[in-house]
C-alpha cells in the first residue's frame, strides 16, 4: 500500500557513528537516555542500535518517525539537545546522518 496525498510519509533517520575507544559503555548508557526521551515524543515510532561485527568502533543508529515534521520538532527541541550531549561526547567527529522517506511495499 502506498501513502496517498493526504497521508503523512514516515521517515527513517539513519546515523553511522564511530564511538571513541573505551567509551562504549557510556555511549550505550547515554543512548538509552536519548531513546527513552524519544519514546515519549509525539511521532516517534521506534529505535534500533546496532554495532558492526567488522569494526566494533562503528555503530548504526536508526529511528523511525511518523513524518518529517515530527523528527524536525524532536531535533530542534531543548530536550533533544540536552539528551544527545553526553552521547555525542562519546563519538568521533566522522559521523553521518541521513533522513529517508519510508516507501511502503506490497507484502507477499
């Protein structure tokens, strides 16, 4: 099923991150705080955190949102800024973030 013109288009945020050596436990703790804050935010649909098997310093964080407006509200809010500071302190500067529209596909 595809979204009609009046239906909001879900978006997925994908972040590719490199965690500083020795800061993995602090990163996961601080991520859990961010996740808990996002779960109570209107339009948040879910989160997933993955660690690379090939490069343990590399992590993939995804979140899904009801629409682009929801993620924009979350990212620009004071709570977001406060919550992500400890997490970002665990990261190297070479990080990548992309925002994608979720395309619905027919189920078989």
